[in-house]
């Protein structure tokens, strides 16, 4: 059985470099983020992201942060044996007050794409603090910095509406301010972890994944 993995907003497979995946999987396949096409709908984008998945053989899905949202959407098109999300939410009801305020104000729709350029992003300390204020290697994991992709993705997260699937396994960290566990009913909560917990708490994550996929 194969495991398809999608990382978080702007991140690649480096986030999972220290994770020890369950031996039951014959192959771990990381699906890289695509750049949205002009005027592309979220539904069409999901279809493109799902193309690498062979739906004619059994597989599981694992998604981190925005990748968690993505694998749940893909699961509707190509049902998996099991779906696990890390640092992500099951429905829009689990979003924090900050997300709801951002959605209501439509602030990210009004901000020009130039705001999301690499130099501009790095000049805003709050962006790093949102994910992990103590990790000096934060920018090593935030590698997909295409301005169009970033603005498009953030707006899609804010607009996301989804009917919660109770079969999805949710793993959160207790100090995550992006998707705080108080707004959800996670199956597992990792103590002392920020939003970047797949990196900083990889041993705990590996143990849970082996338990969940056993």
C-alpha cells in the first residue's frame, strides 16, 4: 500500500525529513504543490493535485496544515483507506477567531500579490511567530514562495467550507496558534508543539503514525 503525503502552505517534503513512516507502506509519495493557474477554481486545482494518485490500488493520505485540507478534498474524489491530518482542521467551524476575522474583512483579497514576495514576507516578524517563534530554521521549510500561489492559497483556506468527516484522524499540537486544539476535538494532541511540530516533535509524530496506520 502507498502513502501519499502533502505538506503545508509553502512547504515541501523537508518538513517530514525526520519522520519515520510505518513499514506497512511500500512507498511514500510526496505530492508537490502546484502553482494555481489564472482564474482556476479550487475544485479544478484539487483535481490537478490528485492526478499523481493511482486510485485503482489501495492507498492512504497524510496532509499537514493546508495539505490536511487538500487531502480531505482529494479523498472526496479518490477515496483513501485512511486519511490523517497534522496541524489542520476538519471543517471551517474549527478555524480560529483570527481566521474568521480575516475572512470577514477580506483583507487578503485586498492585499496586492507583491506583499507576498520573499523579501516582504521575511520582513514581517509575525509571519514566523505564527508558525514557530523559537525555530531559527523556519525559512528552510518555507520554500514555495510564489506570490500568486501564496495569496491564492490563503484566500482558499479562508473560504474553505467542508462537512466534517469523522473518520479523518486529526493530530494537533497544544501550542499551535494557527489551528489551536481548543477549536477541535483532535484524536491526538502533542504537548509542547507549535504549528511546526512535524519538525520539532518528529519522534512523537512518528510514534502516533505507526499506531494510527497499524
